[in-house]
């Protein structure tokens, strides 16, 4: 084994300096690189990385533990009983159960993230720095305490135990790394040698491999154990199976000093590693390599790595590789766009590209011509005496190139023809049409066409200098003039269109489309078909501005390049769009986040070409780029969605799922995230708050939702997300929360408000009733005063005068002899006069009040007596309730209604019994008249009166004057019943005073 190590060291010396950063498209050059540093929120040196089943990436730093969602680093504090000062994280592990285990330096031990917080595991005598956490086949957790003796511990059955010499490990050795094999065996690398613990055993055995400094172990996808140390990185023999030699003996050396190593195999079998001093390296399919030479890809600070001190490695669930360094985080993800070398980057003369009929790609830069056969990279084909000014496809599998003085046709890898150009000058473009004619756009000479053996000036219908020439789908040349118009030549006939006629302004290119001629400009894209131009405007499709290159492939895709990137559209969708120009067009954009690192050239000629292998080649200002549509890396992983926090009045509720918020809150924000890390800035969201949002809200890439003035109640918030390639999560993540009402928002308060409103309405009603009653009393007082005045006048004038006349006539009668017949007649007249006086006095008395307002029973008996009922008629008067004085005006109306009721009974009923019931109720005053007479007829009940009689209508009118109700009915036992009901507020003269007393004392009214 020592011989093997010597050989490995020799290889490292021989080849260590040969590993360099790879060309684009090879090794790490196949990946896009992104960084996060302190300006992006990375707290400090990143020492450990892990990804949980919820999708978060956990970042262990010198400032503690953080949770990363691609945008935000969220601090997770240690357990409450955590030792003070032991904040840095040295190792992380996500177990098969999905739990996160974190190791703290400074004796902080190991803690677990459970229920949204860290909890301790009870590790005593923890090492100063735990460098690794591993889970074995049986679910036990192993903690490696690097640079400390007797620091290997195992957590099993809820407790930690020390793995020491009793297990066969020397106490004097430092444990560097630990890994578990597929068979459950435990591999331990110390600072001196390698040990193996077979599954089920309790004693390690040395396997006889001496180790260098900073060893690290890792398992590849095929189950082979690999070791990396100062001697290099290599596969180990399958010691548990009894093997003594590895399946692949190649040792991959380091190119610089080694302090400590870290290695990781991705799911494709590619090996990633670091030595803590020289950045990172990658070896594609390391297990299959027959040699280390030329197979080690390096990436360092000069290539863009945040620091050469790379500490930790991780592959996330989307396949991205993460590297933690002393200065930040680096991400590597598979690229779709690749820079092509050669030609060299940043050529001052720009680039040219075309493809011949065989699918070979031809590239030009300066005087150099490059050729890329299908499936191969470009290689230098020839160097011309001067700069190549134009490059175009020719007929019969040929390619034309132009220099300042001649045209050269290349066919079959050889120069097939050379033609001198007339005079000197610049060539802007060239093309060979379907008739075999060669067209050239020259700055000084205009558009030239070669017919036979000579050059001829093309006669064009529009003015302007030719800037480029293309061939349409029918083989006809189309000449672009000063980007202000185009001319199409069919045979010998030329037809031109100006910018205004085309409608896209500032022409940037003309392309042969499947459905017709496509013309691009600063204001969109136009299609010539059926004798007219159809247009797509940038007002509806802003991504169509200034298309500089366009190609349609046999697979039915249209690819375009402009300053925002490379665009892919299904050709049928593009053709359909010209018939419906305002409708959205499905498309994919490959921009700077996909490796499109420059802008399109301003040069003329084709800017994109399709090779025979399906790869597309396009030009930018900085480089030639390539994409393989058949091998695009697509992110098919559905992004998990998490609700990070609910914020109310500045208070954050972290990781909520169901929560009841403080009373009185109505404004809140919800922070959510989509855990897709390939391109976090492209993660899009949709959310809905049930009961508030009618449809899904599209906030784009915003990761917060805001709601104001929410009513109390229970709510359900749902959110979904899509990854960078538009794959949506079909299952929403939900948050249920309740906004409890304050007292003023509760149902009790609403009920009290209703009751208060009812009370106010009742109070208003009572005030209104009292006001109406007061108005009625005033009017009745006026009437009563007027009646008393009339009674006084009648008594003091008319009755007194008549009485005096009667007395005088009586004196005259006394002087007449009794035998005189005139005396008898006079005395009879005087008797009649006495009757008239008596009746007059009765009417005057009727104008005045009868009795007192507090003696209603006496008043009714007096009225009954005056009716002169038969002696056989029995009259009974009964009072119920506590008698109360009636309002004088009410008393008067009651008396008149009673008088009319008793008069009707005397006149019409022929009753033997009359029952009068007077009621003094708290809410009303009532008088009931009931007889056992002949009863009221049906027609009177129906019409409310008897023809020619006005007693009943008069009674109703008097009842209405005092806002009372009069009921006339025929009882089942026969007879007639009349009921007068007067509201208490109107009937009783002292009602207001008694009600106030009841409210104060709680006593009853009445």
C-alpha cells in the first residue's frame, strides 16, 4: 500500500499542474454559475449545507444556523438552554425521517430542529468542533469530532455513547471522516489509517491503508466508497466483500496544497471536491475514467468562485450543485447555452455564421474561417489573405465567403471557385438564388448580380444602399436597403416595400419562413403572405423587438435572437398568431440567467444557423454561442411552497398553519416562498384568500400578500408556485387563521345595537305619541273652552231671557180669570215653555263636563239613568284595576261614546241585561258594553252603520280623535258588544309622572 501511495504522489507531481479551467461545454464549463455573498445576505463563512424534505436549504455559518429559500436567509436560533457563545455551525445532517441535526462549535453539541425550533440532544463533553454528522443503516447518528481524540460519538436509543478503544479505534488517532456503505458497514478515516466496522459488529478493523492529511469519504451512485486526502482522490476496494483492489485504480491528484478535503458525487456520477485551498474540482463520471490526465476540471476565484477556501458541498433536489466558501455560496446548474471556442471571445471584427446544405456550420472572425461538422466543435479551416467580410450559403452544398477583392466558393472542404469583385470596397452581404445567380451587396457599388461571366448592377425600384441579401423560401433574393425598405426579385422582376408599407420600422432582418417571408424591425414582426403583410406589434408582444436572427427547424420550432435573449416558439403558434395578433403567444426565453451573456451584433448577414445535428449556432457581440434543442436541461421538479410567516402589527408568526390572531387586528401580510433554487428570480406565484379574493391573484415573483380591513371571521389562504421552467405545483399550501372580533365587532354588540335602535325607535315613537296627544289635548281644550263659553252664553242670555218671559207671561196669566178660555191656552203654552227651558238646561249641561275625571263609573251610571230603561232591565257596572284619573278631554269623549252606546242599547237592543266593564290596565284604558238583546245585524257589522243613522260612525270618529280603537262585534252567546280601548299614554292624565317613577324605583305601572 505504501508503494501505491508513492505512485499516487508521483502522479500528483506529474499531472497536478495539468488540470485547468475547462472550455465552455466541458467539465464545469457545462454549468451556469451564480453566487450569493454578504451583499445578498450570506451571514458569514459557510461551513455546512443540507436540504430538508420541505425544500429549504439549511446553511451552517460562523454566525449560526440559517434557512435559505433562494432569496432570503432566515436565522434559526439555538435551543433555549444552548451554551452562550457556541453559535457557529460546523456540520449539518438531514436524516431519512426528515429531521435536521446541527452541530455547534465551542462545545455546543448537537441539536435537532423540531416543531419550528431547535431542541437539545443531551450531548455531554461535546468536542470543540464536530466536523461530520452521519446516519447509519439502523438510524443511529454518528458525530465526528475532528482534531480531538476520543471524540467519535453515536446517538442511539435517545442517548449518546463514546466510540473509543473498546471498539477497536486507537485513542491517539484523530477521526477525520466517516461514511456508511450500502451494506450497513461503517468506514472511518483517521489521520493515520482507514478502519471498517462491519454491520452488526462492535469492533472496528484496520484495513491496512495509510492515509494522508485531511481525509474525506464519500459513496458514489454505484455503491463504491471513495477516499480523498493529500495523496489524491481514488476509489477504495470493496473491503467488506473481501476485495483488495479497487474496480478503478486511477488516482486523481490535487493541483495545490491540501488542508482538508471534501468530496461529493452527484446523481449522474460526477465527482465534485475541494481541498480548502484551491477552489473546487469536478471529474465527469469519475468511476469510468481510465486516466486522470485531462479529466480534472477546476474552478477558482479567477473563474468567479467566491473564494478558493471551499468548505462544504451539496446537491439539491433539482440537481444543482452548491459550494459553501468562506465568503459565500456558489451554485452550479446545468447550462443550455454555451460559448463556443474557437473563435476567441470578444473578436474586434465580430463574427459571421452560416450552414451549408450538408448541415456543416461555418464561422468566420477576421481572416479566420472555422468549420464545425455535425456533432463536433469548430476547428480552424483556413486563413484568408484579408478579413472575411461576408459569409453565405451557396448552391450544391457550397459556401461563399467574400473578402475585399474576391468571392471564394468552398465545397467539400476545398476551394471550388474564386471570382474577382469589381473594384475595391466593403461587402455587406451575399447570396446565391435558386437560379444560380450570385448576389453581392457592396457599399460603393450597390447591389451586384453575376450573370454568365460578368457582374451587373441591379436595377432596384427603391433608393438606398444595400446592407444585406437573403434568399426567401422560393429561392428569390431579398435585398435590404438602408434598413428602410426591401426589394424582392422574382426572375427579372423587382418589387419593393418601404418601412411604412411593412409596418415594423427600422428593419433588422428578413427571413425565409415556412408560411411566407418574415420581416423583423424595431416595432415587431411582419409576415408577407397572400399578397399582404400581417403584423405582430411590440405593444402586444414586447419581446419581439428588434429580432436579429431567425431560423425555423424541421422539428417545428422557430428560434429567434434579439437583445433580450434567445426565443423559442412553436412554429404553428407563430403562424396562428398572425391571424390573431393580440392573443398571447406561448414562448420560452433564454436570457442572461441561462448564459446569454451579451447582446446581438450590429453586423449584417445571418446571425443564427441550424446545423445538421440539430444544434443551433448564434452570434453575440462577445462570442459565438450554441444550444442543442434536443438536449435541453429542463427543471421538472415541482417546487414545494411554504408559508414563512404571518405578520400582524409588526409581530411575526413563523411557519404558521393554523392560528388565531389578537382581537381587533384587520391588517396583515403573509410571507410565502417557492423552494425552487435553479433560478429563484423566475419562481412565480398565485394566491387566493377565500372569502376575499374571487379568483387567483397573480403577483408575479412577489413573495408577500397584503390584506387590509379584514372583517372578523375565519379565513383560508392558499398559494401555489411554478419553477423556472413553468412547472406549477398543483397542490396549494394553505394557512388557516381566525380574526376574533372585539366587543364592538361581536354579535352581542350587534344585538345591543339592534336593541338600542329599537329602544330609540320606541322612544321616538313615545315622544311622537306624546306630542300628538299634547296637540290633541290642546285642540280638545280649545273645543271644551268653546263649549263652556257657549253654555255660559246660552245660560246667561237665552235661558235667562226666556225664563224672564215665562215669568212675565205667568203674571199675565194670573191676572186672567180662570174661567176665561184664553187662560187655559196660555197656561198650556207656559207649560210647554217650561219643558223647553228644562230641555235647554239639559243641553247646556251636556256642553259641560259631567262629574269629575276620576269618577268614570258614576258618570256612566248617570248616563244609564237618563236613558229611562225599563225597570226590568238590569244594569251592572264593574271596574277592574286601580282607578286612575282620566285626562279631562279623554273623559269627555269617553262619556259621549258611552252615552251613544247606551242610547243605542235602549233604543234598538230590547235587552234585559246590560254589563258594563271598566278596565284600568297599565297599557290602556277600556270600556266594554255588552247586552243580551236582539243583537246587531250582519249588514250593520259589514257596513259599520245603519241606513239613515250616524251613531256608530260618530262613535268611531270620536275614538279616532283620541287615537283609540272601537270594536263592535256580536258575541257567540248573542247580543251586541262594544269595546273602547284607549292607549295609556293618552288616557291617563298622570301617565308621564308614573312612568318616570317606575323607571327610578323599578315599580310596576298601574
